[in-house]
């Protein structure tokens, strides 16, 4: 029973960490794209 609970906790923790990393990666990706776009615009102007 104790081992089962530990496995569930590990599974939930892994899923949460995966979700957080996924969100952070998406935010970073879009942040870089927007940053490059702004830099390109300022160079032109």
C-alpha cells in the first residue's frame, strides 16, 4: 500500500514537472520570436 502511494505521488510530480517545463518552453519560444520581431522592426526604422 505504501509503495503504491509513492508511485502515484511520483507519477503526479512527473506529470506536473512535465507540464511546467512544457509551458516554460512555449513561453520562451514565443518570447524569443517576439523579441526577434521587435529587433527587426527597430533596425528597419
